[in-house]
């Protein structure tokens, strides 16, 4: 068949995109795209309106008329009647409503007066399905605001759930553990009520190597809520009961268990020295340092927080952390991509730097100065703030040689650059550091050299400007510095020789 | 008649411990009708320039109260408290507030597709359904699962889920037509 050029063009123009007007093609593409997007949007909106009756029935319950009613009137009727099947049906419907992702009708269920029935169902040991549904429904209500939790507690849920901890059916025990976790998590008051009711031994009895991971996850989380909250802190007797088990849980490998166990330790170590003391006496510190290196953020974060709390304790506590190797882990965390991790690491470092010379020396030996300076230069504001504290604490507790090392590492330059921040408190802390450095310089007879250095770094200019700062303490501190060290008229040119000691840069 | 020591167990009242702890106890206000004994100083705060202490009362496990400094006459207990605070080591600073919201949830709701979630978690791709810069910074509205959506800074999303961000932009690419360019191209064809 001969293909004339004309015929060819005609055919070609019918073939897909070739030969078509470019602008028209684009228009077509855009229109198609928009249509597709619109269609997707519709699907998205439609899915929201799926009626709950289409949810898969995961219980072996077959309702009489074939569909489960989610109307509150029907639920009330079912739950309140005497027939166990109807009660279970109603309870399950309530549970499903309360398990919705979006806007579960918690207040409606409470206002319908269903809570006392639900709590009464918890004691029906020969109706495990009913117990389970009621427990689940109550768990979800207790997961709401304080008001919701209070409603659950006021209807007698606490003793009922504690009794369920001895159920032979593990999924029911687990549900009770969850509910109790929500109640404990409401605050110190309910936490202590639960502790008074002897919930802790009942919970700990379930920790065993055979326990399923999911169960242990819930258990650990509930325990962590029993360690949580201050004013007041949990009673020491309770803490002492829980610590050995927390130790056990911390040696498992599931990340969710490790995460919540570490949070528990972080709550327990957040307090006075006697609190920190009981925690470190368990020998948990090496494991915590190990977990600071864990690749999961959800594990590493509370481990870091726990160690941070521990080094905010006594010098002895801090030494335990150092002996466990915290100084080799800290540099990585100071360079971590997540700003909050950097901040917490810098905070921990600042507390170690508030220790005695010996510990400051260990900071230097283990190479903590370079990452510290990096944070001062590149960190976000919150991290920089903690790093500044580290520098000042260092200058306050360190001996002369150590302060020289600090200056040589670039810390002085870095903090001078931070004098322009808006936070008056931080400026004060920086000025204190500078003052301490001059005190060290005085001991070496090197004040003039340091003055020159500060001036070279642009520090003199900054400090002079700070004499006009709005904050009284700032301009006072700045003025004092200038008066004390910078007011001998013009600085003489000092030849900087290479010497063994002193501020040689 | 035999002399016998009292064999009752100690109550929460001041009976047994009074003799041991007399040195530390507060001197009861004699003018008052009821006598309350301070067991311990728990905390300190300043309200409207006045110093107040949180007191644990002997015999009361709850009902700790804040009392103004001037009403108190338990200098030993106050000194003990202050000493404890000081020996929280100079230079050491305690943790301030929450771990920036990274903490474990204090309460958890058990969802319907609990089991499904377990598998789907981590595999479920997020989708961006909108963008705004009304906060001053470019933010994406990120759909997580079912009806939940989060506002996430673009900076974070660009690193965390670049493919998702690219899809978002690609879906919204539009070209504006430049007639001269098209003419040229047509001629080439």
C-alpha cells in the first residue's frame, strides 16, 4: 500500500499525540489531571461516610435481625435489659462507636447512664465476651479528658478492673491493664489511689518470658504511668516494688517495651537525689547508656532523658554515668540531625560540666569539646542555650589549664557570636563565662592577651554595645567587664609568641 | 497492780513519735483550738512577692496546704527543706518540662482496627492534601490514616518523605502557554 505523504500525515495526526497542537496537548493533560484529582477527592470524602454497619464483625455474634444497630436508643435498651445476648450486642455496639477514629460519642454514652451497667458487667466471670466488650468500652471512655476518666472511676471501675487482673483469659487481663493505664495516666491522684489498691503486685505477677509481646507492651506502658507525674512523686514503696521488674523489661528487645520502660525510668529519675539514688542502685545505668545508642528514636529519646536526669544528681551519680561510657555516646547525639536530641545531649553535657575538675578532665579527654563548639555554632536556639550553660559551668569548675583548653577549642569565639541573641538570661550566662575566663587569665598573668583576643573576635564591640541593653543585669555585667579588663586605655600591641602555656591562638 | 507499757499499735496521731521527734516538731499555736502538727516541708513558692511553703500535716496523707512563711514556726523543717534544695548541687540544672512532646501518651484509646494498624503501621504511605504558608513558614497538611491529618513543616517533610512531597508538587504542576515557543516547535515537526 503506497503511503503518500498526505495520507501519512492524516494517519499520524490521528495517532495518539503526534502532530497535535502542543498547547492543546497540555490543556488535555491538565484537564485529565484535574479530573483524576477530583475523582480521588470524591473517594476520600465518600470513605468518611461509610456506615458502621459495614464494619467486619470480628466476634462470633450474630444479631437477630442481621444488622447491628448503632442508635443510642437501641444500645441503651439492649444494655439495660436482662438478656445476656442483648446486653452483649448493645455493649459491643457501644464499644464500636467508642472505637471510631473520629469523634467517638463518649459524653453521649456517659450521659445515657450506661457506665454503671458496663462496670457491673466486668464482674461476670462466666460471660467473658461481655466482660471484654465492657472493659474495652470503659477503656476508651477513660482515655478521654479528666472528666471522662472521673466518670469511669466514679462508677466503681477501679476495684472491678483490679479484679479482672486475675482473669484466666489473657485478652481480658490485657484490656484491664489498658484501662488501669488510662486511669493512672490521668494524674498523681488516681495513680496513688491505684497504688493504694495494691495494683502493682497484681500487674507484676503477669511478667513472664512466655507473655506475648503485645501484652507486655500494654503492661509496660501502664507501669510507666504508675511512675509518672510529680507533686507528689509516686510513693517510694511503690517505686521500690516496680524497679526490679522495670530492669527485667529493659533487657528485652522489643522497641515499644524498651521505649515505655525507659520513659518509666526517666520519670523516676526526675527528682531529688534520693529518687535518683534508688534508680542507679539497681545497676541500670550501663543498660541506659547502651540504649542511648539504640537506632530507634522512641528508645533513644527516653534513655537520653534518663541519663540527663541522672547526671543532674550528685557527683557520684554523674560518675556512674561516666564510668558506664556516656562520654563516648554523647558526641554522636550532639551531632544528631534532630534538634531536640541535640538539645537534650547538650543539657546532659552542661550538667556533667558542672562537676568537679576530674570529671571536666574526662570531658576533654573523651573529645567532647569539638562537638560542643559545633552545637554553639550550628545548633538551633534551644540547643545553643544548653551549650552555653555547658561552657559557663566548665569555666566555673575547671582549673586554669582546662579553661585554656576550652578557649583553644573555639568556644570563646562561638559564645561571643551568641551575644547578639535576644534572650537576656543567655547573655548573662555568656558574660559570666567570659568573666570566668578572665579570672583564669589573671592567674596566668595573661589578661591583656585575652583582651586582645576578645577584641579580635569582635567581642569587645559586642560587650560595649551591651552596656546599653534594656535589661539592667545585662548592662551591669557588661559594664563591669569593660571596667575591670578593658579600661586601661588603648591596648598595646602584644606580640603573640608560641609559648607552652597561655592563650596562644 | 502491774505496770505495763501501752501495747496499742501507734496511730497516725502524734502519740508515739512525739517523744522521738520533739526537736523537729512545730510548736502548736496555743491560741488555736485545734492542734495541727507539721510533718514536713515539701515545696516552696513565691506568690505576689510572699514566700509560701507546701506543708505535709502529720496524720493527714492528703490535704497538703500552702502556708505563708510568716504563719509558720517550724524553722528546722524549713531549713531541712532548703538544705535539700541546695545540695541539689551548684551548677546542676534539673529537666525543665516535657521532652518536647516526645513523651509517651498519658492516655490511649483502643481503636477498632487495632490489629490492622499493627501491620499497616510504617507501610502506610502518607499523602499531602494541602499546603499553606499562613503560619509564616510553608506547611503541608499531611493525611495519616482515615480522618487524621497533621500540619507538618515543609522542611521536615522534604527530608522525611521526599517522594510524597514530589507527588504533591507533580500533581499540581501546570504549564502556561507561550505561543511563540509553540509555533517554533510546530515548524520543527
